[in-house]
C-alpha cells in the first residue's frame, strides 16, 4: 500500500482528493490537514510514504514544507498539486527535493499514477511546465525573495528589519537589488513581477 498524507487548505478540494485516492486499491489516505504546520506534525506522527500538498497554505507553504522535509531528511516523498502553472515554482520545488508537480486541472487519474511513479522512486512532473521551467532563470537570492515578499505584503523596511534581525539599511539594499534585477520601478512592481513568474 502507498500511505498518503494530504495537505490542502480548501476543504472541498481536500475532501475530493481524499475520496478520489481512497478509490484506488493500492493507496491509503492516512490523514488530511488544512495547513503546513499541521502537515509537519502529522508527517512525523503518521510517517506516510508520500505527502500530497498544495503550495499556498496558511503557516508553512507547500514549498516551505518540502524544504523542511528535505532539510530534515525525512523518508517521505513529496508531490505538489497546485493551480500555479509557474515555472519559478517548479524550479524551487525541484530544488527542495519534490518528486512530483501536477496541476489541479490535470485529469484525476494522473494523481494516482503520479503517486505510484513517485513511490517507486521516479518523478512525475507536468511536461509542459518542465520545459518552461528552464527557459528563464530566477534572478533573486533567498534573502532578496524573503524581503521582497514581506514588502509586497505591506510591511515597511523597519518592520522587515525587526522581523528578520537585519539592519534597516540592509533591508533597503536587498529591496534595491531585487528591484534592479527585475527591472521594476518600485518594490510593488517588483513584487508583482516576481509573483507572476513564480519566484516568490
């Protein structure tokens, strides 16, 4: 049996995925959660073979969850199922050790097949997205991305500095670098561009 944990913040989608996967004779859904921190706790408690997670969730995002799994070397494979057909997200997911990346508008049977492939040690990535992912490199480093995300969420440079234990000037430098790299006029435009590309 392939033992699965689901992490998806939309209750209807979570229920549908669970029902769909439980129809498969070789797949067992051990549990389902609505946010990243709950997923992290349940991963350690239930010890599933595969985590199926969305990207956008409260607390930890699916990408942050995948990075944490990778960093702690947990013996669980990770599949991301998302609406975001953005090459930047896929590149970051692959860097975090994700084994599968599927779009929510794919046929339902693709998920069960992806679980089997990933459980056997393979990878299951949306082919069109995989091609696009390598067409344009992400120019931001991790700290620039972090600072730009917080700025785009409306936090001031002082707020960001306090949150990240950086000086005000360092935060301004990171923002300036990110704006320059993206060819944007200001931090809001830089944030919007980076979101569109999937780099945030």
